[in-house]
């Protein structure tokens, strides 16, 4: 009888310990799944440079990377994450399998914390890479280094010329198709309440006073204009403060609770608005085909001149 009681007690203790272990594991998993900061400073990176989950990716010219980069960084061949030139639009998402292959070779896994930075002033390709990773389901694990390599060097952080291939990563993608808009989606949401379409091109392209080589000039009817150049400080390539960004989006007609949809020439500069809108807490989409796609579709309407209320 005593043996039976002792056995029952032992089993109960094992179950309690297992249960406690599961709770600890559950808490850890929940913590690991938290959203990483979208924008990090050079000081933050200096403190976390040797974190085991960190994956550093430099975007820009290969020659700049070879001259010197942040220690441990890998170089991302930008053209590898879009459809080849001559096949479809100038810049658009390739098949998911291609994206997975590219990023796995650079050491990216689902549990990585990916830090993107530009070598010189490649801000728009860097936000395009962020948007691509967000599409893959890795956006909450990805950050951009504010100011890029120039800011890193300016604060006397170390530079390296060493480069070695990392261990291959393992990615199980979770495609977020809801952040990608196409022409059909945009045309069916023109002037719809709760949707703010913003043209990220320079003002002369928005009004149509200057063409960009596409068949038609102007903008998507109902779209407002916020140039990508206005959200980044042109002196240091750092994103403007949250308050300044909020004012810019407010002036562009973006209201709290609205869905922001951005577009530009080919779907690169518009990702700057996507990134900043998401950072401010807005729901956001990006029209991947952008004006290159819209202008070629002669069945779709265009508008020229200033936005309503700004004439």
C-alpha cells in the first residue's frame, strides 16, 4: 500500500514539474515571438552585435561592401529578390521559393533578428527589402539601421573587410498577400472611405507636368502625394521623428484607422512610405506594379494636376 502511495506521489510530482516546464517554455516562446523594433540605432546595434540570432544584411553596391562593412554582415544581391529584367515589370516579387533560397543562403531563419542597412544612400532599396521580408512573414523579425553604414562609421564603430559564408538558414514562409496591392485591387478601391492612396513620387511626376518614360503621365485618381524624399532627412539619410512623420501623413490625408496604400514609379520608393506608415501603427499595402503597371493599362483612369483642395 505504501509503495502504491509513494508511486502515485512520484507520478504527481513528475506531472507538476512537466506542467511548470511547459509554462516556462510557453512564456519563452511568447517572448521570442515579440515584434522587434522596426528602426534601430547604431548604439543599439553596437550593444547587440554579437547576439546569436542577429543576421546583418548590407544593401547597395558590392564594391562598397568590399571596402568595409559592419563585422559579421552579409551582402545581399538586390536583383536576386525580384523578377529578372525583361520578364514582366521592372521590379516585382519573384516566386516565394526564390526568395526563401536567397535569404536562407545568407543565414536567415524564422527565429533570426534581421538587421538591414544601406552602404551609402540606398534607403529605398533597403525599405524594399524590408517589405519583401514582411511579405514572407518575417517583418516582425526585421529592423532597419537608422542612417546605415555612414551613421555606423560616424560614431567610430568597427569596420571589417572579412567575409565568410554563414551556416544556411531555415525559413518556413508565411506569405502575407494582404500587404500587396495590384491594379485590380487599387482600381476597385478608388475614393473608398477608409482607404488612403498615396503617390510617393516627386511632385512633378504626380501632377503629370513631367513624364517618367511610361506611356501616360499623372497619378491614380483620388491619390494624394507625399514624396519619399520628405520622410527621410536628406543630410544624413535618417528617418524623421515620429511626430514629423505623423504630420506629413496627416497632410497627405491619412486619417487614424485608415489603410494606407502607396505606389511610385516601379514599387521601390513607395516602400519608404509603407515602412514609415507601418512604423507609425497604420495598416499598409504597397502597389507592387506602381505607375509602370497602371500607366500601361489604358482601360484604367488617370488624373493630372494638383490633388482636390490643393488647386
